[in-house]
């Protein structure tokens, strides 16, 4: 068996985590590495356990994405999905996840493919019944929104053969910083072949974003589409779809060479800053003291690794 090596890679979520708190990034990418081994240090073992958990927002968002993926996979096979049945199945799955997470022994590693919520593991993250209900209601609204969305109508109009990607592949392209090449990972929710090029859709269960983060993420997907399908930027269109808030809207943007070059420059800029902290990116050597701790108490409260972080803000 080939040796498993912790080589440097880049993704939008990793870059966002690094910008939020460098120490959180270190725990996720380096501190948890090898935590599955029998001879792992207590810190690595606990960091790995915490990394394998999820929070309530990611949990419901992921389940909505998986449900839509199943609907579109059936559509590609010529099968129609009953919205009421899909809704009921998602609700039952969320209830099952919740029960299993609630009953899972605290401070123990979650079995593979089992959801364990950090809100059930960390006493400081106790969540009220009303908060859980609002979250599940939003997941249900997201599925309802999907079936009523302009995006789904567009997919149906184009037909099953138009679907190039359906949230079913972790892929990468390469970027480089000062001659050092590394993979940039992406998972595209939906990519469609149209008469005029490529359309990329990204499902969002949260509120519309005004910070520009979603636009940057979709710009990366457009850059990937240009590289993978050899499509000119002006033939690539993309849009976030806010399922629970504005599903009837499909506000498509068109890529440009200048915008995609900016995306590439942003990747290289972010990666360069991260690589400055890493001693050996090919062997996964990254001293903890090179990664600073956030001064934001709110960011700290949302960090899955705060129970093992000795330098967190008070």
C-alpha cells in the first residue's frame, strides 16, 4: 500500500478557514493528521475526532445537497421524483440523524458515514428545540424551493443529457506559486451543457450573500470549466440558487477572461500566504506556532477545535 502523505492542497473552504483562524486551519489540515492511527498522540486523536463531526448548518445543507443529487440522478435515468415523497424522505433522514447523534456516546469517534453533531458533543453548544426546528424548516423550504425553482425548470428544459456534473465528483485543477504546483479541489453542484456553452449552478440553503464569497466560489468553478471543457469564458454562465429564499430567481453571470484571471491570482495569493507558514508542503510539516489564533470571540465559539485550543481568546 502506498504511503499516505499529507501534501498541500487548496480549496475555497480551506482558504476561508485559514482567513477565519489560522490555528483552526492547522488543526484541520495538520493537527488531526494521523489521528486515526493506533499510536496517534492524544492531541492528534482528539483533533481527528472533532474534525469528523459536523455542525447543524453543514449537516442540513449537506443533506439537502444529497437529496437534490438523488433527484437529478433519477432524472438522468428518465425517472420523475415525487416532491412530496422526496420531502418526507428528507425529513425522516434528518430525524434519524438527529436521534443517532443525540444518542451517540460523547467524546467517542463517530463510525464512518454516521452524522455526529458537535452541538450534541459540546455542552457549551447546546441548542434549543426552537433552533433545531427552524433549521429543519429551512431544509424543508429548500427542497420545496428546488422543485419550484427556475433552475430546475431550466434543467428540465435542457434535458437529462445536458447534465455534465451532479455534485458527484471531487475534482481538481492545478495552480502554482513560485514554481510549486498543487491541486485546487472543487465539487460542482450542477454543470450543464447548453446550446451556448456551459451553465454552472450552486445550491445554497442559506441567505443570499453580500460579501462576495459566493461569487468567488462560482468564479473558481468557471475557471475549472474553462480548463476542463476547453470552453471560452464568454460561453460560461453561473449562478447561486438560494433555495429557501429566492428559488424563482436565476440571476446568471457571464465569465470573462479578466474575471477568471483575477480568480487565479486570488488562488495564488491565498496559497502563497498559507505556504509561508508550512515548513515542507510535500511532507506535511507545519509547526503549530506558525499559525496564529483568531482574536474574534465569535469565530472562536464556532470553531470545532476550541476545546483543544489552549490559546483561544477569552
